[in-house]
DNA sequence: CGAGAAAGGAGAGCGGTGCTCTCGTTTCGT
DNA sequence: ACGAAACGAGAGCACCGCTCTCCTTTCTCG
C-alpha cells in the first residue's frame, strides 16, 4: 500500500506512534483520494477516519497540500515499483518486450488506481505546486526506464532508425542537451520519437482512465491498447 | 469569448437581462476557472464579481455543477471553432496538411486556455458527471474532423496502409461497429491508428500544458510538437 | 388597464471546509 | 525528577455550496 516511507527504526514509543500515524495518514488519504478526488480530499475527513480531531493532523502535516505531496510521492513510487516488477521478468535483450512491459504496467496500474493516476498525470491541482526536490526523483522513474531501453537497444544496434539530426536546429540543440545530461548516445530521431512514445503512452492511458473514448463504443479497450503499443514500439524503430 | 449560447432574440427586457446575466456567468466563470481551476471554482465568488448575492445565481443555474457544464460546453465549442477555423485555410486534398492543422489548432488553443483545456481533458472533476446529451455533441467535434480526414484520404487512395483486419477479432468487431456507426469505409488498421493519433495528440498537448516535460529541459516545445505531428501523420499512412 | 402570477434579488442559516490559536496532558531527554 | 518538547482537544475565523423565506419588480392575460 504505502511505499518507500523511509522507515527509520523506532527508537522510542512516541516515534513509533508517529510513524504509524504518518502511514495511516497516507493510507486513509489514498482511500479518500479514490473516493473524492484530489480536489475533494478533506483533511478533516481524513482526521475523522483516523480517529483524531482535525487540528491534530497539523502536528504531522503542514497543510493539506503537504498531504497531497505525500500522496504524490507514494503514487509515483507505487507506479515505479509496478513498472520495475513488470520489467523483472523480461529478457534484457528483448527491447520491444521491455517497452511493451512498461506500457502494460503503466496502464494496469492506472486502471487500478485511477484517482492516484489522475493526481499524478491529470490536471494540475490549482494552487498546488509539488516540491520538485521531493517529487522529481520518484516522478522520473518511468521515463528513466524508457530511456534506458532506447539506449540499450541503440547500443545493441537493434533500432532501425537513422542516426541523423533532427530539424530544426533549435530542437536538435534541446535534444543534444538532454543527451548530454542523461549521458546517452542515441541520436536525435530516437530521443524525439521516444518522447513521442512516452507522451502517446500516457495519452492512451489517460483517454481510457478519464473516459475520453466513448464508453459504449469500446467493449475491449485492452485490445486496442495492445495494438497501440505495437504501433508505438514500431515508431521508435523497434519492430514489434 | 462565449460561443453558441443559443441566442434567442430578446423579446422582453427581462429576457434580455437574463441572457446578459447568463453570458456574464460564463464569462466570469471562465476567469475564475483560469484563476482557481475547476475544483476551486466558487459560485459565491462568481456571484460577487457579477455584483449579486450568492443565492441569486441559483435563479440562473441549478448548481455549481451546472455552471461547470456551461463552461464545458463553451470550451468544447471554442476548441471546435478553433479547429474549424484552422481547417478553413487548408486545401481539402492536402490530407496531411489537414491533420497537421487540426493538431496545431488543438495545441495552440490548449496553451492559450490551459484551465479550460484541463477541465475538458484533464482529471474528471470528482462527483461531477457531464450530462452527455448536452456535451457529447460539442465534445466530439475534433475527433469528427479527424475521422473525416482519414475517410477522405482513404477514399482518395492516399493512405499507404493495408486494408486488412486487425487482430484480435474482438478488436476488429469493435472497430467494425464504429465503422458502421459513423458510416465509414476505412479499414481496421486506419481506424485503429487514427485513434492512436488522436490519443497521442492529446497526450502530447497534455504533457505540455500540464508540465509533465521537465520545464527546464525543453526550451522550444513548439519544435518538438511539430516533429511529433510529422511522425503521427506518418503513422496513419500519410507521408508527411 | 389592472390584478394575479411569475421571476429576480437579498438575507439568514445549515453543515461543511482549511487553518490558527490556546490550553491542558503526556512523553521525552537530561 | 524536572524542564522541554510533542501531542490531542476544542473554539474560532473566513470561506464554501445550497436552501429557505421575504420582498420587489416585471410580465401576462383577462
């Protein structure tokens, strides 16, 4: 349920109680998030559920926004864990298979936790700004995995795309900086198409989770997603 | 600003005042939507801005949710108008150009109206269900235009994709039903890849509007979007 | 034209929210 | 053992959506 909470061993009973309360906060917070959404997440209601008066939770959490931050971090970590778990059972040289595994993991986690997915990838909560020093780490786990597959596939010579630059030069400069920051060797076209696959993957998942497809028109969204995954894997130059 | 309000000619002063108040509601509502987001949209604050006490707005709008519905319809129509305006200046036989025009129109409208875009394509507002009889019409204008391009391009023989069915058969059945409902002749692969392009387009736009790309990593998001558009046009079999 | 009906606005009020402050009580560190 | 820190409870503030009542304005129709 809760992930990477940074369990410090409980020296004193009070410290142990505090950690338990923090865990309860995130746990009940997720329940309310699923019920009422990020906007309707009520600190008072969460307090009631953990059997404490509303003002008491401010001993643990600075504000409602910080509770949101805890839920964001917890969600990113759970998604990252799901992706890593799916990757564990795929042959490292099966690059297309690794991409497909990532895509399936993202989709199935999103469908099982739509409220948390909406918190992470839906409309930004108005007035709330996630503290990047705490969220970018867990928030970049998925794209990190995707990038690693492209890099591995490229160095293995498995990507059927040219190694030329991309136009215009402005874009090529942006991509070059990303390549340098991440220590990559993949060419422009792979980075660019990789970013497209990334955005498209979450576009497909968002459409499904947020109900943008007409609900009646699609009886088997899973099949459509699998087809889309195959096409997306092709677009990064990995024949599915 | 406001679109397709169903202007009935004002017979009586009272009726005219009512229409003016309705327009003000949507207008001020959009301002507050941009400021506070869909969740923070306060009926009381809107009432204050139009110079009326909070209970008075219930003479015009059944609930806060109905005000949201008005904003949803207004937003869909504005987006649809933007797309149609962009299409007006494109040669009808330039199928790739029509797709690119639609994509650019969606992106630039979304960037200019991020709050309304978030209302339409972001996380669903918890507890709010758009009345489909009023929103599906304006809500399907973009996909309708996209579908029309694919159909036109297919009948003109401009799409370089096979006309075979898609696997598995469950998916093929879903696609066949869509083809029949919409009166289309395009084959499975075109419908499927078309839906992918649709979802991917909004995935790219959402990533940009919602700030999922690292803000510092991309200095020229426009260039990346143009590249993505070219690739997406290719994936539906229309050489860019 | 004038009376009854309909519509609109103002205000009080209900229960809910996030958040702050104060006041005892409990627990910890020394 | 004692001062300090942590904690829970409660009252209170300003805001929210929404309802109800009361009164004025406007329309409709005989």
